[in-house]
C-alpha cells in the first residue's frame, strides 16, 4: 500500500484521469480520487470530501480548471495542499 492521497481530478477525459492515477501509484501514492467535468459535479464533491491535491485540465469544452479553482476559492480550500492546472502535454491536441 502506498501513501494515501485524496485527489480531485478536474478532467473531461476518463482516459487522461486514469493516466494521472497510474502515475501517482507509480510514485508511491494510493490515490483515492474523484473525477469531475462540470460545475455541478464539482459542487457535489466539495461538500462530500476534503482534498489533498487538486489537478485540473486547463481547458475543457464545457468547463475548465480555472473555473474549478474559482469554485474551490469560493468554497474555501480547506486543507488542499496543491492545486495544479495543466494545458496540454507536448504532442497532444488542445
């Protein structure tokens, strides 16, 4: 078992979210995660859990990491230790 880590993934692609989870596991963590891709979904999980880490897709078709960050700020970041927004990996479509 790795180091427990509660991760909120703001991501529209399930495949991309699973890649992130895989890399966290390879790094020695045991991620407990939720994936959200809309404001209502974000609202729902903010009231249910506390998060150690928030990783967000910078630009999604109907939502964005920056919009999720704004919701986190309005809700109160609580004990979130890191919020990271990513645009795109080199060689991928944006």
